[in-house]
C-alpha cells in the first residue's frame, strides 16, 4: 500500500512499524516478507532487489577474475533512493538482476500464514517490511527499523539453495565461492561485532512455520 507515510527513525509508538529482514542469499527473506505482508492488515513491502543499479552504472565493482559484477556489495544498490521511497511512502521499480526470482508462497506456506493471520491483526499500526542482503549496511535504513532480523545459513545449505535458483544475469562459474559466500561471511561478521544486540539472528534452515512464529512473537509480543 502506498497511502501511508513512515517517519524515521521510528519507535514502537510511531505511526508506522518498520521491520527489516536481511541475511544470506536464498535464506528465505522474500518468503518471510511475503508471509508477513499477507498477515498484517495494513502493510507495504519494499525489496532491496528493486534498487540494484543498471549493469552499466559506474558505482558497480567489477570482479576481473570472473569478468562479472559484484552484486553482493552495498554499493550495488541505490540505498539512498530506497530510504527516500521508504519515508515518502512510494514504491520504486526497476528492471534488475533479481526481480524475476521472487518465488510465490506455496499452498502449504499459505496455510501456515492463515494460521497466523489473527495474530497479525493485533497490530493496529501500518507495517512497512524491508528486505535485502545488505539492508543493515545502510545506516539510515538500519536505524529506521524497529525490528531487525538476519537469516543465517551454513555453506552447504546456502550453496545448495543458490544452485537451485536462476538469476538474470546468471551466476558465472565460481561466483558463489569467490564472491557470494565471502561477502556474506564478511557482512555477518561485521553485524555481529558491531550491533549484535540490535539484531535478531535466526537460523534460515529452520522450518518456515518456526521462523515465522519466531518473528511474530518478537514483533507482536516483544
């Protein structure tokens, strides 16, 4: 929904509750964001993937050994624009390398969502859901979040899930081991060392219901 504005930074008593979901690639960020968007009665959802710069943008960093853009860096996205859209209640859409890879909720997941929908109505305030792999690396966006969740995965599970996805542009050989995994490890380490007390780290390999339950319990019954 684009008919409400969020002031940032927010608090639990402000007019809009902002939930940030970050973490490893293929850890379930979009799945959980979609689920939460279906549970809360007044909601807007912003995906960091919609803010990737075009492939020819000068801010991109080139991995010369792979002849490929490093899409895992915070600088690969226009986070200032995301922040502006977040505050103004707008939605920003671009043709980028990940939009087409959002997987809809399965019938089984929709049944789980239905079980939690009553709980979601306990929040009268509008809800803004943010998601992205480097969401918390942008200080204004990070500080605006009332709740921050970071989904983790181990190497084997992350690589298995990544290999099951198709990206546009596609991953080149060795991209995961050379770029994706080291960047994820670096980002997780940075966040754990600098703001572990401000982020809920959740194991992304847990069952969907367990993850959704954990997030909702933190939000609805803090």
